[in-house]
C-alpha cells in the first residue's frame, strides 16, 4: 500500500525556505508571485491488512516522527 | 491563483533523508514499512490572467529554480 503524507508549516509560522524561494523567483523576473510556502511530501510504502489499519499506522507515524505537530500540519492520502 | 508543485527525486536517485526516516520508523516499531521517499511540496500563490498562463509560468519556475531536473521530477497542480 502506498500513501502520501504532506507536511506543511502551520499558518503564521515563519517559512524561511519559502521566503528565500519567493525572493529568488522575484529576482528571476517572476514578479507576480505573492507567496511561496515549502513543505514536505513523504511517500510511504507499507504492508497493511486494510486501508483503515494503514491510515491508523500512518497517523501514528506522522504524530511520532514525520511531523512536528507544534508547528506543522499534515494530511494523509492513500494512493494505491 | 494557487498551485502546488510537487518535487520528488527520480527513481534510482538515492534519497538519504527518506532512508533515515525509514530506519527511524523501523526503530519505533513500524516494521511493516518497505520504503520512504521524501520530496518537497511547494505552494505558490500568484497573480495570473488565466490558468494556461499560470501553468506556463509555474513550469518555467520549476525548470529554472524550484526543481533540479537532472535528479528530480516535478508535477504542477492548480488548486484554486
């Protein structure tokens, strides 16, 4: 089973990597960009009996390791 | 207009960050995980006249700055 966990900084949390990309895009002439935020896309392949069990385990993984829930939000999507 | 650019390492390119996460998940007891790959999810907000123009500009941004096309693939999705 394959799942995508998207981890992004919460609104209001400063995103220096996004700011740097935004600035660099401006320097390259892309001056119509108003905001850039950069998060992580984590693709996890796992053996699981069913979808519900996989979702539970992926949520545990996100909570314990993959996301820092103080400053980050995450979404889980099973893709295959 | 808001778009998501997902940047991921091409198949066959070593992903040390993903390997480290895989190993850490194993140490935490998630021993049914067979693979972890970590990419970037870049959320770009921009002013564009229409969808086609936005897609063209986002493709230029990915090619010139946001992705390293030698080792990375990217997808562009307009979300709003």
